[in-house]
């Protein structure tokens, strides 16, 4: 698969920067189309997908555990004084739960996931590209795109929703710790208040969009690594730019998906 070549240099003209912008859009589009084509062609490399789900997802549990717990704890601590002004501290569990489930949990988990995983994919595939390992795979008759890209993108797409559900649960535990510290509220009341306020439809927007976020993390990291050039310096650029671009796209697509889910809300 041939991708447009970008122009590099310390003093690029405006025309060169404009060319790079449109060349990047073209390259990412072709990369996505190639993925859509390759994902339906056997073999499906199930064992590789499972391996990447473990490497990219399961090993992310420690950092998302700490992050999720702190999200719930801080959110409850910050919300309590505001609700107290209006005499509405009884709504603290519902406020924490709905905020975490609908927005904070999915987005922050995706950004943490992008920081760890997208950079790792970009660096790994980038090093394989500059050391000509990918070229060697092509010569030996192996489809490197299928083996290296498709498996990783499927793994990130499938594992991020599971991580998000886990983070939501941990964040609710963090919120309960804050409630114990600032309010005389029992675990039974906290649990019942959440169950009363949260509906199944509240999970649908938050969990559904994490499939999109997982795909973005995988495809951007793979694209940057697969198209890396320029030796070790190119690997470094692939790693850093994959995080920046994936995080930016997550925030942009989150805005779009929030609007879509609000529009579809009556049907959920």
C-alpha cells in the first residue's frame, strides 16, 4: 500500500505545510479503507488478537485503576460543596454516577489508553519499519498489514469498552470513599441512590462511543508506526505524534458523538 510522502525540514514553506496536511488526511483515509478491506479477509489471526488484548489492555489495568478511583474521589469531593449550597447533598451519589458513566469515565479512560497504547503501537511498528522488518515480511509472503495492523486495531477496539466499564465501577468506589469522609451516608443508601438514578440508557452513549475511541487509538498508532521513516528519529516522532493525534481525535469525535447520542436520546 503506497501512502503519500510527507515533506520534512526545519523551514517548510506554507505550501509544503498545506501539502502535508492534505497528504496526511489522504494517507489516514487510505489506511482506514485498507483496514476495512483486510479485516474481512481470512486468516483472522485470533491468537494474535488475544495476545494484543492482553499486552495492550490487561496491562493497562493498574494505571486506569488509580485514575478511575481518583476521578470518583475528586468528583465527589468537588461536587459536595456545590450541592450543599442548594441543600441537595442527597443527590451526590447520582451526580457522581451520571457524570462518570456518561462522560468522565469513557473520555478519561480513552485518553489514558491513548497515552499508553497508541505511543507503544507507533514505536513498535515504527521500529519495525525503519529496520526493514516489515519489508522482510512482505518479501517472505506474509501480509504485514493483516498481521501487524488489523490485529492491533481489533484488540484496541474490543478492550477499551471493557476497561471503561471497569473504570466506572472503580470510580464509584472512589466516590463512596469521599462520601464516607464528608457525609454521614451508608453504603446501602449510596448504592440504592445510584441504582434509582441510573438507567440502562445512561450506559449506552458512554460505552458505545468507547468502541470508536478504541478504534481511533489503534488505527492512529498503527498508521504512524507503519508509515514511519527517518531512522530512530522517525520512530520517536511516530510515537509522540500518534498520542497527540489520537487524543485530539478522541476529543473531536466525543463532541460529535455526544451530539448524536443526545439527538437519539428519545429512542434509547
